[in-house]
């Protein structure tokens, strides 16, 4: 049988093998390999370095706890703009936190919530005395003093004195209010840690309490009784600070975040708060439970404000990019329909009625301040304003002054812009060398024309007065 014919590849392979063998023979590679293999083996002594025995570390046992017990709001998606940057730091960074308060859903004695170095006895007694005095004056007059609508404010007369500056709370202020008193010039502020601070303007004493575990979302000082103050929080709780009983009582407990708290003027029986994703809850103190739960917006409600001339008309602002007005007399219907909807391109951070109730002002993240007027708020004007405060500064919210003439809003240059509703433009900026931080949240004193409070993300409060 004839041998198989080799292919070109096989012939080339055999030729390569032959050439390699000839080259190895010339270099005497095989003889050197055999010499090396016949040499006696040399045994070398070796040693190993004994590693130092490290102490055994135990793996920590991780105990799973609910968001509520850790003080973190259940709905993290709702904490945009004002709280996302701090949602995971609420308890860890809270000053002098008490683990016993984390799980307390019942009443908290004021002495346990107090965070001051000195006694708060003088503060408690003075607040009770002021409350009783205001109540006695109301009875003598027969009615509550109405807020001044007409005023002769001269913007150039507003000034900031160094003695009217104080750091009320640690960290970023999220809510601030003047006490609605004709005699007492007191400010109460809430911060991102759940603290509530009180300051008599012009005095050195500040009284700090810690009734909540997350950012404060609402403060309501009862005009008929200054010793009763409602607070709401992202932790889902609404509490009543009753100074006469010296307790922070539990009013409402929700599994959802509470983003805003409001109440009609001269209405002591009902509370209105923004709960969860776009919900408005009505709480009736007379029956001790919710009387209504309304779904008004697609996402969280940022502010709730009642028309001062018609307590049944309320305005809401929302992160869904709209502000709406509602008639609460229609709550009994199957679905509550907005009277008017004011659409913006981005989240609307506030919507406030003017003192006369004839206009509405909105502040939006689309860098506008909207001014709506007319019988049905049909006349619209947009004023440009840089509202990009970022994650670490509370969002700007333009508020009305003491009549329908001016709006006050902070700016990124550590000043306060004054917007004229007549000229529909920024006409002045309040500046001072004493301002060390950006004022974000404001409140105008109800009976002192020209007294304006501005709060910062550093816990300071500035008080402008008119001479």
C-alpha cells in the first residue's frame, strides 16, 4: 500500500523540525541538559517568618430596625430639596441625642426634651404669664385684634442691628415663626435635627428643646393661647407643646412624612397637614381623630396657606410643579376639584395669600416668583429670581410683608430681595455687613410693621426693624 501523500502544511512542518534539531545540535543543548541533571542536589535551609497573631475581632451583630425607630422618614423619595442631604444623618448628628426619645411615641416631659445648660423655669413662667395677659386683653376687647392691612413702610428705614442677631438652633433652620403677640417679640425656630428653639429678640437667652427626630416641617403658635404650640415633623409626628402642663403631647402619629402644617386664623379646633405623597389630612381636636383625608397632588405638598378673608379657601404648593386653590366647603363631594391650578415648569416651594387675600405669590424652582391677582387670580406676572439654593441650604420662599405691596425673599448673595407687586420687579435689596449666611426662611411680625425675621442654614436668625 502506497504511503499517503503529504500535504504542503505537513511537509513544511517536518522541514521546520529538521532545522530546529540541527540548530540545537550545533549549540550542544542536549549535552548541557544532561550535565545539569547529573549534578548532586544542594539542600538549602529555609525558614518561615511567623506572623504576629492578631487579636480576633468579632463581627458586630447587625440588628434590623424600622425606619421609624432610627428616626429616618419612611418615604425617602419625598425628602427632595430640603431634606435629602440630611436624611441619613438625622440621628447621628443630632446634638445630645437621647435613645429613649427615638422610640417615644407618647408624651415627652419638657424637662426631658430640654437641651439648655441653665434652667428653663424662667422661660416657662414668662410664657405662661404672657399667654394669660394676652387672653385677658382679648376678653376685655371682646375680639382678637386684627392684623393691620394698611401700613406706611419705608423700605430704606429697615435696618439690622447686631443685638438682633442670634443663633437659636444648631444646624439648618427649616421653619420659623414670630409669636403672634403685641407685647412679646419672640421667635421660635425648628431645625433639621428636630430641635425647637425660642429667643426673646434682643436678649441673650435661648431655650432649646428636642421633641422630634427629623426636620421640623411646621410650627403653629396658637394666637388665643401662646403657651400652646403645635409642631409637625418629617418623622410623621404632630406634637403639642403645652407649656402650662410642661409637656410635648402626642397629637398624631403617621407612617408617612408630614411636610407642612397649617390652621385657619381664629380656628383652634382643626389642624391641616400635608401627609405622604400629595395628601392633605384634616385633624379635628374635638373628636381626637382625622375628619378628612384628601388626595390633592401627585407628589408632596410643600406649603398650606389659608385665605385671611375666607378661611374656607386654601392654597397648596407641590413638588409636582403646581400650586392650587381649593374650596374646603366641597370636601363632602366624591372628589375635590381645584378652583384654580397654577402650573410651573418645576417644583413649587410655596404659595401664600397676600394680607388682603386678593393676591397669591408662588416661589418655584424654575427661578420665578409668580404673582397672581384679580377677582379669580387670573392676572399673572412672573418675576425672575435665582432660586437654586442647592442641597445644603433651605429653599427660598417669598413671603408677603404687612400689606399687598411687597414680597421678601432671600438671595444667594447674603441679602434679602424686595419685590414690588406694583412694579412687578425687584426694587431693593436689604444688605448688611452683619449678615454672615444666606437668609432662606422669613416671617413678618403680625403687629410690628417693618419687623422682619430671616433664618439661615447655620441656625442664625436676623431681625430687621424699621426706625
